[in-house]
C-alpha cells in the first residue's frame, strides 16, 4: 500500500543534497525536518546570535507549515539542538515567544556542532492538522 505524502520544500541547497523535504504530511501528522536560521539560499542569518537564529528557525518552520495550510498553533512537539548548551536561555526566550501559549512538548539537546559551523541552533517540529 502506497502512503500518500504531501511535501513542501524551502529551496535550500541542503534539501537537494540530502534528498529530503522541509515538511512531510501523512494524514493529520506533519513532520518538519531540522530547520535552522538560514535564508532560502542556505546562508546562515545572524552568525553568533543564538536568539536570532532561533527566531529565524521558528519563522522557517512556520513558513513550511503555512505552505501546508497550517500554523504554529498546530505544533505539538519541538526538538531543539544547540551547539552551546550553556546559552539555553537565549533559545528558551525565542521558543517561549512563539510557543508560550501553545505549549508543545519539547527537548533541548546539546550537540558538538551542526553541518555549518555558523549554525548554532536546529529545530525539528511535529504538528497535527
């Protein structure tokens, strides 16, 4: 049985190189790939600014959801990967500004680095339509 997938792409070079979609919807479940604070060309925005990169990553997640007819209010889980865990409060502030009334389940995980050394934050999201 073939599963019907509704996919959306942001156009960043990472999607084509790795062969993935920004977000995939199967039924009511939506899975948003790890998303960073980058522009459509893949350029890292706000180098060194963890708060600003978090804000941009969430905007990119919101954009992907909007292309599927959804919004941040549909998010039920986020997973946040950071390269400098001691700066968690900057990430928490940005996450709280966007999700403070939505209250998704979340995880904050410290990692050694992301694919581009200027990337400080990567966020995955799961939503329900």
